């Protein structure tokens, strides 16, 4: 991942919170059939080191074969993102040296997968994932709400995967490379476009301390 210093996020608690807030990840692997990628919801287990991702996927998924080989995989979590209109920058009226860009939050995890066929592990995984998404609902659904023969049949059709996090890095691209005036313009533009989550990130400087760019750096690559 291209990661300029002003966009880098390294704090584990911030990275882990982003994973929990946006658990649907792109699981990328390389195996006998070449590169494969699937969107898979993940659970982060970080109460005790080492931090681990837990997930499951269909046995019929061809990616399972690559995962059983244990070669390193890439897991990509995408957080909030938004298009940035160049007209939001006050500097546009001063010198015109502005271009559109895209703000976003991303976390990348690398590690080696272990495929798990144990039915008790799979049941626990499905229950934990369900609870993480049903929490807060007035009438949360639970795995026990479904007929048990049906649940057992569903569990027999999946495999589990556990990935010990070997490396993790985050990119918070939220206009830190713009002047304070331009950042405020982006905040106002995003709020007018009902992009409140990204507006709040830009307003706070993201998760890193923004620095004022030099006058010659008013145009920057988008990623």
C-alpha cells in the first residue's frame, strides 16, 4: 500500500476499532487458481496477544484450497470514504491549482491462514459474529432461534479460518495534506453532501496530526 507519512495510522487501538466498525473485509489469496478475492465478515480477537482474525466461508468456495496451503493472505478493511470536489477548496479561487480527490480510511492485515473444520469452533464463530451484529436491536436474532437440524446443516457447509495478524497498517487519507482553510472547506462541502462521518474525520485531522503543506504542494496525488 502506498502510504505517505501524513496519512499513516499505527496505533493498534485505532486500527482495531476501524476493523470492528467495518468488519466486511476483502480476503485476497494466491493459490493453484491464481489470485482470488472474496468479501468475508471478520471477527477481531485481541483480548490476548497475538491479535487474530476469525472468519468462515463456504466449503464450496475455491478459495478454501488456497487457504489450506497456509500461504500469506491479505485482508483489506475499508472504512468511510467520500469524493472531494475541488470547488470546496478556498485556494481554488486564489491560484486554481487544485484537483478532485477521494478521502478514505483503510486497514490492511497480513497473516497466514489456518483452516478449521471443528464443528464446535464453527458454531462458536457463527454465534459470536451474529451477536456482534445483532447487539443493540430491540429483538436480536440468535442462532438458537433457528431449528437445530437446519443450523447443523448450515455448519456442515462451511469452514472456519483463523489468521494470526502478522502485520497491520492503516491509511487515513482525510485531507491532512491541505491547508487549514482548505480542510474547513472540505468539511463544509462534505456536510452539505450529507457525508458526516468523513466530515468529522477531516475536521479532527483524522488519527494523525496534520501538517501545513508548502505552497508548491497544493496539488497532490489522490492515493
